[in-house]
C-alpha cells in the first residue's frame, strides 16, 4: 500500500517496524449481563472513542489490566481505524478496541499522529462491503519513519496544539 513505500527520510530518522516498539492489548468481551447505566465502572466501546465519554458502565468482576486511563492511546478495530488519546476518566477496555502502549522509541502523542495515515490506508485496502476489521498483526506490520525523540516531542507539540485550536 502507498504508505509502505518510502523513498527517503530526513537525516537522523529511521524507518522502524513498530512490532518490537509497542505493546498492544485488545479489549475484553465483557458480558452485557453486567452492563448498567449507573454504578460500576465506565466501559469504553468503539462509539465512545471520539467523544471521550462512555454511555454504559460495567458492574461485574474484571481484570485490572483492562483499565484505561486518560491519555492512553486507543484504536477502534472495526469500521474506521482511528487512533484516539482517551479523554475520559478511568474506564474498562471493551472488545474490538485496543490499547497501544509505545515503548521508549516513541513519544505517545507523536505515535498517535504517526499511525493515523497508515491505519487509514489499511482501512481503505481491506476488501468487503460489511464492517472492516483491524487485527493486531495489521498494526504490528507497520513501518514508520521515526525521528529522534526530541524531534518527536516538537512535532507532537505542534500537531496537538493545532488540534486543540481546531476543537
């Protein structure tokens, strides 16, 4: 696909396959039997990502590894594969949403912007007329042009500032 072919990158940048530089956690299949409107803990579903708030809570037992905190990087794995920095309060990660935790190679805000276009191309390249599905291997296969961390921070600051001004 178009984003996988890179003619050149700026000096001091490298093209990284991100698989060894990130951890991905897919959401849990929480039983709807324990979905409640009040009480419990918020449950993040794909439809909640853009809004940063949930519409349903979960009032049952859960593994704490599925807890999501503000500014965790989340991607919906059905439909449109858009990355979001979670804006809501602590919540649970539901199925078909994944949390991506960049390791030391990446600034999280830079990484969010860096994967946006590749995820868009993946979504467009998946054949079919029904809901499209993203897999962990789709994400792990990404090769990203990656600047040094100091430059990532500068890029992230500019992009985040522009997004905040637009909002």
